[in-house]
């Protein structure tokens, strides 16, 4: 813990802070990774040389201020070990997806693995500000695909050969996701296998994303459900401030592709300039709830995407 918030700064040419053992918390730091092509600002994953499952890790009240491979990243190593019981709370992730090696995002959880089968929330992402995250063009040798404010990526393990899908509860709440190149919030690949993570996304403010003009994506939503099951999106404020994006496609408040009846999108306030605030494709029995309030502008005063964080002399991330 930094004794004085934001007084401890790292400007790295590789990873910033890499937690590869269990029972660690990191609080009050500011990290920048400035060398092209290298490094996340804050990361949680097993060590590469002898990967062992890591768990009970907290990133709280930190600032990721310009990163290459994600502001806050968690991922598996060698398909055998990953992260569980992860808390990312009260942080800033800004301009954190600059590397072209792959396509990255502000806050990215990739293929976690459970360390036990206990009930309750295993992944908690709350109270964060994730904004201005744009992939370079190209990244991973192709058009940009990410640049999300927050992405829950492949919890079912289907992209990396993980034997057992992550089936514990994941909660994403009270985050502010604005002005990102990709989606504000995305759940991708929570469908394969017989068990899935129970995902709750609530009380988030998601505004004016999908700004990367190089991204081409038919499913252009402020919130995107992509190959998902058991995902609940409720009590969020979702606002799109452009009619078209993603290579010229309409921008929707919500988009779903290959969702199912276990997914629920209800009791949200959603507004946008597109004539179709909700899009669903190839999603079988999935339907949007009639309890969503659509087409009512929140009338934000002086709406703008913030500049780079300048936190010296402040008490914490919210201030």
C-alpha cells in the first residue's frame, strides 16, 4: 500500500505490478507502461516458470495511466493454472490497450480457473473508472477487436483448452465505462460446457463507447453478450451518443449474439440515437425484458470523456 495515495509511481518498460502469488493486495499506486508492445500496468496470473493457481488478490484505489497490454489484467498460464477470488475495486484504467501484439482492454479477465467450489462471489469488479481505451490499428495482425472498458473473456475456457469452465459467481457493479474504442462492457464465451459462471452486471454507467473507427462489428452494443449463458444485466444506465460505429453499423445500447434463455437483460435505463436500442441475433429463446426503459435521455450536463488522470494531491480515485 502506498502510504500516500498516488505518491508511489512506476513508469515501466515491461510489466508494471505483477502479482503471481496468492493473498496479495495492491493499493494506491500509479503505473504507466511506456515501451511499445510490452506489459500490463497491473496483472494477476500464475508465475510463468512453474504455474500454480493464485487466489485472493485485490487491486484497490490504483491508477493505470497509459499501458500496453491492459490496465488490470488476469489470465491463465499453460492452460493449467489461473486466478480466482479476484477483486478489482475503485481503480482507474486509462489508455491501457496500446500494444499491437494482441488486442487489449482497460480491465480484462481472461480464462479464470476456480481454486475451490465454495458458494458466493469469486470475482468482484466494482467502482472502477475505465475510459479512453483504444486498440492500435492493426492489433494481432488484424482489425482492432477490443478496447473494452471491462471484458469478461472466455470464462468457459473454450479458447485456451481449459478443462473445467469457471462456474463461480462474478459481479460487475458501480463502474463508470465511457469513451472507449470498443464496447463499454462485454461478456464473451460463457457458454461452452455444462456449467457456467453466474454473472451479475448492475448499477454501471456505460456511456459513449464504440468510438474506434477501425473496428468492424455488426454487434455494436454499449453492452455486448457474445456466446453467453447465465448472465444478468440489470439496473444499469446505458447511453450511446452516436448513431453509427463499428465500421458503419448502428450502435445499440444492448447487443446479443448466441445468447440463451438463461441470460436476462432487465430493469435498465437505455438511450441511444439508433432506431434499434436492442439487437439480438442467433439467440434462440433469449429475449429482452419489457422492464427496460428505452428512449428517455438522461440529459447529462457537459458530457465529455475525461483527459488523462492527474491524481497528485488527491485522496483517492473517486476524488
